[in-house]
C-alpha cells in the first residue's frame, strides 16, 4: 500500500503548530473517570487529500491512511484534504480542509457506555451522533467553551483565530463557558468572541456552507446503513455501514454463510495488501487499505472456501490494536496459487525507522476515475477507490467486472457550490476537496442537481433535491468494461 508523500518540512511545521496551539487551550488533560477503560474502537474512517495524524506514540505528525485506530491523545490535522472519524455506534466527526483536532479523552465505562472528549483547534468540523446509544457521552471543546451533545445531535463548528461559530443542525445542546450554561436549540447559530471570554450571540437560522452537502451525504450514509444492521439485530455494528455497501453475505455451501467484498475473485487475498502500524505497548496493529476494512480485521475470522475464495465470518471477541490473532493459520489456494500472509514485525521501530510499514505481497488494484466522464471498476480492487453510495448499487458492476475484468459507467463530478461537469475535476482525478462523484450526466441548466440544488447556482443545503447520485442518470457506457444493463449507445441519453 502506497502511503501519501509528505515532506519532512511539512511534518515539522505541523508539529510546531500543534505545540504552539496547545498552551492556549483549556482542559488540556481531562481527569480519568473512575473505573474507566481506555480500550475504545475508534478509527479514521475516511481520508482524502492531505491528512496528517499524531497517534500518541511520540513521533508527532505522520501521513494518515484510512482505518488507522484513533486512541486517547491522538491528534489529526488536514491540509488540502478532508477526514472522517467513526465511533463505535457509527456516529461520526468530519473535518474540512485546514482543520486540526485532538482527542484528550476516549474511555469506556464498566457498563459499556463510552465517554469521548474532542477538541477542535482550528478549521471546520461536523459532528453527527446517532440515537442508538443513549448512554454514550460526547463533549466538544473549543477555546474556553464546552458543548455537550446528546444522541441524534448534528452540528457544524467553524473556528477562526478570534471567533467560533456553532450551527445546530439537529438536537438541543448545552454550551458551558466562562459566563455559565447556555441552551441552544435546533436551527440556531451561536457566534463566540474568543478574544473576550464568555461573549456570545445567538441567532435564529443556519446559513449554508460549501461543505454542508458533503457532510449531509456522509451522515446519511452512516445513519441509513446503521439502521439496516439494527433492524437485523446485528451485534457487530462497528463499521457495518461500509460492510453493507461494499459487499454482501452469501451462502458458501459447505463453508456456511460468509461476507465477501464486491469486485473480488477467488485469487484475491485479504492480507496481501495493507500495513503494520506501531502503537506503543500494544505493538504492531494490522491496518487494511480497503474502505470496509475495519470490522473484518478486528472481529470474527477469514476463511478460504474452495471455488469461491476468501470470506469473512463474524464471531468471537472484538480485538483492538493487537489484532495479530486475526491472521488465518494458513493461506488457501486461489487462481493465483497459495498466498503467504504478512509477517508481523518483531522489534519496535528505531528512532529513525518508520512506524507504519507497508505490505504489498501483490500489486494493489484500485478502481478509479478514468476520465472526467467515466469511472472504472476493476476486478480484485475489493472496492478500493469506489466512493460511498454515489455510484449506486455495486453488485451488478461487480458481476460484470468479474466476467470482463472491469466495468465502466458515465459520471460527472460536483464541486461544493454547485459546479458540475469536467471543469469541476481536480488534478487528482476525483475533483476538488468536498467534491462528489455522481453516476450519469450532469443536469442541464435549470435542473436540480442531486445534492447541490440548481446547477451552477451555488445553492445551499436547504435546496437539496432529495435525489440520490443515481436518481437522474443514463445507463452506464456500453464498452468492453460496461455495466450489463447498458443500452446500445455509449453516450448519455
């Protein structure tokens, strides 16, 4: 797995920035709760662009990748990029570009409820809490303020040098600061003067911001798929949103029921690509590169079923940072022959040695944007590179890719503010920060684009059409890698 390249100067400057920022914060070291455990199940669930992370191992900022565990004391910083952190109950926190956050308190109480304290130090953060775990506590810190978020809350907090603006999208919050306690209800915006302790102003209404649709789509993704797992009485809810979207359970005959990711053949191996990440006393932890690669590498087991390939089965106990025991005892034989699993490093990294060690026993296959108007799904990519939900259901694309090696579909890219089409595409092929890839062709002038209101008008969240990314799309392209349902024409109808 290739790690993002970040210069030593960038990491040094980032570390110096955090060191300078910390003394100005309050509650730098919250007291440990009585009888609390520090064992949590929190992960960096999505990384796009320039994202750095201090994993509280004494190395400062390092390049971040998806599925890195987040432990107490961790810090996260975005440059020209975005990041998402997922908690045990599928509640999430998202960071926009040029933001910084730290996690001074992550605990689990004896009864199983969790206590999470998160401090925003700069930039914009969104927090969306689900209602599934009413006993959990989430506290957001900024400046000298402390905000307690109840279940079902959804907020946006933007930090500037001398001010902060808290928008309550859902829920009723309790804001505690130097001037006392303030209750803030849904659809209210609170502006704080950070230079004058305790000074704040509450206004009715919430103005739209460019990243609101990205946040809303992401929160909806977790909420919708979390309800599916809840309805099925699924006990392994951690990361279930991604399992539901990027794969499915199937009856593997004599092997029983197994979950398999889409876009995988019998030759694909779940441990051929990834990395070992060092976490102090816990040792090396296996980190998967796949968007669904959280729960199947911390719970249950992988088994090889002849004729089908590797599949995951739930069961047993949850494994935290030390997930070495998840490695299968021996590999199976697929189309590519017997595959050996990665060997866990024995010794801690030296002072000048990397703390994240890439493993690539095979070339890493990735699905990706092929042009401003097309997306290609590749066989054995296992969903790597496929954006969440905006390309619609993946099972038919997967079937076609298994037969033909790849499948393609027409797309357009929407930038925050309503810009769509080839001009919105960024240099990395996925569009600018906060952009969304949709299946089909961009709406014509005057039509409402899914998730962005009138095309080119920069409409805010209140003008959202309510359609999904595939709700107004033509059939995928008909080519050597086309979706099987495509019509005879390769051009949008």
